[in-house]
C-alpha cells in the first residue's frame, strides 16, 4: 500500500528550539505518543518515549528542549538527545536513541508519513 501523509500541525506552530507538538501514531490500544519539534530549520519527529525507560520525555506537555534549546531532554532522568538524530548524548540511556518518525514539511504544514502498515 502506498504511503500517505497525515497533518500534524501548521509549520508556523514550530519554532527552532521551542515548544513541540504532541500527537499519537496508531489507534486504539496500539496508539503511541509521539512529538515533532523544529531544530535548525527542520521538523523532526520521534516517539515520545525515553530510550532508558519507556516514559514520556516532556516535563510539561510540548516541552522537550533543555533551557539552551539545543538538546532534547528526558524530564525524569535528564538524558540529553540530539534533536537532529535522536541519538543519546548524555545520561543513563547508554548510547540508545529515540525512535525517529518520518515527517515532512510542505505547503505550510508538517506531516507524518505513514506507510500502509500503520493505522492512525
């Protein structure tokens, strides 16, 4: 089945190093929390799950960046992640990274690219 795009938010809703947008992938009992942020001009999407322990990262809804706006941070453990790759840079995640989601930006919107095997 061909890939399809699902609108997450308007492009203008994201600013570099600023608040992210939460959304879910999947449906029903298989739904998983996810988020999108902007870093160095690009929208980046990830599952909202710490690589160390599967808890959500944000310390307040949509707050994923540390105070510098340069790193994603796990509010529970303080692990720091590279916003461009999701790779763990510091903390208890032992080099594990965030699970990246395919997103694109076009026509003033940020979209999740869903393959035929995902519902949502």
